[in-house]
DNA sequence: TTTGTAAATGATAATCATTATCAATAAGTA
DNA sequence: TACTTATTGATAATGATTATCATTTACAAA
C-alpha cells in the first residue's frame, strides 16, 4: 500500500488531506524502522517545514485508529510505530540496527486457544515480538 | 519465593538491605497486578512512610537486573512491573481488572526457531503477552 | 470559481513521568 | 562501637505527552 492509499483511507473516514498529514504518512509508510513521534517529526519536517510536533502525535493517533500503523514495544520503552501494511503479522526487531522484519504467526492462534481453555480467559488481543540480530549485523 | 528471599538475593549481590527496599520488595513480590512505579510508591509508603519515589525507581532497576521482576507492556504504554517468581512464563492480562495470569510457552520456542531459520536473524529475546477478560470479569 | 464552515493547524503553556544532583543518613563490617 | 561507603529523600532539571486557543485551510455547496 502506498502513501496515497493511506491518505485515501483517511479521506474515506471523514478526515481531511493536508500537507502535514501527507508528510507524516509518507514518512511512516515507507520506513523500515520503528519510529518515535519525535523521529517522525524530524524526518517529516524535511518534506514540510511548517509541521508541528503536536500534529505528528495527532496524525499517528488516527493512523493507529485505522490500523494503518501498529505500536512497537521495545524492551526498555514504548511509543514507537511501524507501518502495518503487511496485514496481521508479528515483528522481529534487530537490536543493533533497528531493522524490522515481519513474520506470520499461524501457530500463535493455536496457542492462544489452548491458553484460553486452560485459564478461562476470553482472549481479545495478543502481542508477540522477537528481538535479536539481523543477518547483516550478525556478520559484523 | 518470599519477600525475604528477594532481599537475600539483593544481599548476595552486594546490595544492602534497607527499610525502603523492604517496603518496595514486599509490595511488588505479593502483587497479582502489574504495577507502575508510582503505584508501587503509593502502596509501599503505607509500610514505610519516609519512602521516596526515586528510591522506588532505583529499587525496581535492581530487581529487574536480578530478574526478580519483569517488565509488563500494555497496549497503550509501558513501565509496569510484575513479579517474575514463576520462572520463565508468559503473561495474560485482564483488561478490565488488571489481574495477571501466567502460562507456559513451550510452543513459543519452537516457533522462534522456525522464524530464525526463515529470516536469518539470531533471536535473543522474545516478548509474548495476551490480553483479554478473566473468568470473573467475563461473567459480569 | 467563490464562499462558508468546521476541521485541522502550529505555537505556547501545562502536565506528567523520569533522571540527575547532592548533602545527610544508615547498613554492615572490622 | 566506629568507620566507610552505599543508599536515601528532597529538590531541581529534563524530556515526553497533552491541553488550550486563535489562526489557517480543506473541501463541499452554491
């Protein structure tokens, strides 16, 4: 999915297309790394100088609401985001370079069901992420 | 493991046993809910009035270092902790009451190996949590 | 095209969590 | 009991996030 498709999604949901949003969307959509709001701000401002940090927060909020991005939790903190353009997939983050890889999680659903039965919980959400070194960083 | 055993662990690792640490350890060790630093502070101060918030942060740091507690990530933010007294297990959090259940994750290791082979990553850490409603909250 | 209206914006201030600093205190060993 | 040094709590500093508000701008309707 392209940045334009994201903007179309925003429009379809009653949100307006602005230069600020264009810059944020373009930045997040094409990033292969999880970005914090401030990082998005720094990069997006190269495309649109007048952009305000607050607008970045607000735009990320909407993109998350539309499931166009997903939150990335890191061992030491939160508030980083990555495009969710690959459907429902899980993340694998390189601790050295920050590169993000996606992988399928068919087995996760099976495991979830087993746990639900054992614990009596109704499971509505899951959260699975791996951390390590990507092939490149391993070689160094 | 009891609060005393945790304090013994601290001592073994060259840290001193203080009233402040006693209060923090007692609070976190027996909690069935993930607690934020401020929550720990509020509860522990009932046991030891003079406790400072900064000491809570520092004590949690050490407990994490000794793997006595683990970080709990929530869909909307981080910095909450729960006892890691159950060995390496995964968490299941009730979104309504905050109750935490543990479950085994044998299947996770198998999945991890498959992903490592497919992606070429060296996987050093994983992070798996479920969210939902516990049996009690479901019934309401 | 032009115009009207409400959504969206950026600047600023306010709030909240976390970290750094430092003199005073207390743990634990000799 | 005394001494050394880790630990403490108070305070200040920092950094991230949220609230406020007057101004601007998207865009639908005329």
